[in-house]
């Protein structure tokens, strides 16, 4: 069976790849791990597609170089009226999201997002002599080792950069909600409330994550909705930047937290399994699959990231990748009859393909076997629940299949690359003022405590 499987990649992914291959300079050195994940997304998109498409909506001073750097990507010029409609719907979706606080901790839907990212933020007072500064801090087990949290913070910084370079509309910030304070609906209102309730208040901490996380949550929601809508319009699959995949995973967690946690846990704990699934009688399915971390394989066969891209373009027509494209194509085009049996049958073939890929392309480093975990959805309709239904509105009452990479697992893969990490970074060009930005971290055991240096911040 032949396929014409098209995959849409977003501009944030391509920006990360440009930094890794040295086409643009790196200022934030904590970006590098995320850039490797973006590179992995592009490599995977190449391997599992017959063609890659993008959206040509970067502003003029960024646009021409991007088209040059990725000649194998077909960049789409979407008619202004259609683009504006898609962006407007995406912005409305983002504005409907709520970033809530209950006391000093995030609450509600945003908690699922932070669970997907494996981060634990808390509002705290940062105390310096007689002055107190409002901050949103990461709670960590070891403040001397916050490499992962620094990388996640840098991803949120990238969302702001992406928003500034893209010709998208405004008005995508989520609503802010504070338990027992309905009058507070945005960050400015929140800061004013804290300022008026604390005589020692001197401003927001320069290391605070508050603005970045709220902005990033809204922009990530907007872009996730936008790109999935474009993909549906072009009959393509969407392979989005790692933070946006985490957002999509969080929407799945909102709808079925126990199922998602169970699937991911089972696949992590059972090394021999390559796919686990939960199939409803209606034919809807949630599944998790284990695949090689392809970047490790391709960099082990080449000298630099650019050569990896060329090798992936040559490799995509090898039999096992063609077979996977057929299987994923079938998941996205389910028939109306006996969906339960059909989904089980297709997922059975997918499990065999995952096992073949692991055997052929998984690399073992000093950190262990390099494998990635993806959460998948499939079924005849996505009209199941609120958030999931909204983000995939364009697929309503259509056959549907989506796969989201687990960012926490892939960050672990980067940590375990060992010597291959140096080869992956061999083309990175550091700007003269390149640095690791400082972030605010607090020992986890201080979550409910205060001392002379800080305490939880509550209204």
C-alpha cells in the first residue's frame, strides 16, 4: 500500500534545529537540550512522512533564511482570510484556558500541563533583609542540580521569541484565577493584590517565572490549536515543538488522567513491551508506544547534525519506515464498521513495527538504552470531552489519530547521550554574550515552610 503521509512541523521546532546546526547563534545556553529535542522531532517527522510541510508565516527579517535552511520543507502560504480565521479561533481557545492558583500553588487544568512537564512551581516571597519580592519558583529536590528546570524555563522563553517572530494575532493570554479572589483576572491584578497586602513588598523578583509561565501557557495553547487546525485542513499530521506536545498531552490528562498515567507507567516499567493500549468498545483508543531516540542512532553514524538530516532523508524509504507510515495512515482512516477489532488489529501491527525499530535503531550509551515514549490517541471521533474536543475541533466526527512525545522522557534521553552529546553540539555557535540564565529554585522540603530567606506567598 502506498501512502502520501504529510507531516506539519511548526516554526518553533525549526528554530531549535537552526540553533543546533549553527545557522543561528545561541544566546541562552540552557536552550541546547530543548534544541536537541526539536532536532529529534524533525528527524522523526522525516522518517515517518512522505513529505513535510510548514506554515510560511514568519516575519520578513526571519523568513528568507528559514526557507533556505529547510529546502525539503514545503512552506504553505495560507490565504489571509483563512489564516486570520484559524488564528482567531486559536486565540479564543487560549483565552478560554485558565491559569489558576489555590493559595501559593497552581490549581485546576494547568496542573496537568505541569505534570506533563514534570515541574512543580510555587508562588513565594523572596526575602532580602527587610524587603520581600514576589516570585514564582521551581520546587526541586536539589537546588545544586536544577539543570532540567533550567531547560524547561528556557523553553518558555522560546515561546516569547516565537510569538515575536510570527505574524499571528494578539489576545491569546489565558485567564488568571485566584481561589476566593474573583476580582483578579490577570497578572497585573495579581501583583497589585500582593503589593497592597504586604508592607514589605518591593516588586517582582528578577528571577521570577510568573510572567513566562502564564504567557507561555497561553501561547502554547494558541499555537497547538492553530497548527492542529492547519494540519487538519491539509490532511497532515502535526509534529509540534516539545512544549506544545506536552500541552496536548496535558489535555489528554484532563480528560483521562488515570488512563494516561497508567499507560506511561506501564511502558516505562516493562522494558520488553513496546506498546500498551486501552481500546474502548466504540473504537476509540489511547495507547503509548516505545520508539528509539533516533537522534542517538543518526549522530552515531555521522559527524554532525546536518549530516543526520541528510541521512534521515535517505533512510525514510527503507521498508520498516514505509510499513509504519501505512499503519499510522490506517489509524487515521478507520472505517465505520467494527472499529474495536480494527483498532486492536492496527495497534498489533504497530507494536510489531515498534519492536523492529527498537531492534534496528536503538542505541545503547553509558546511560542505557535510548528510547522515547509517545502517547497516542485514535478513534472515529474526538467529541469526548471539553479541552480535547476543542483543541482538535477540526477533526470532529472524522477518523482521527495523533501521537505526542513525552518531553520528560526525552529530556532524560538527552542527559544520557554521553559522548554523542558533544557530536550533536559540534555545530552550535555561541554568541559572545551567551550564558545560562538564572532561575528561582526552592528546596522541595520548604514547600509549606518559611525561613529568613523566603516563604510561601498567599493572599
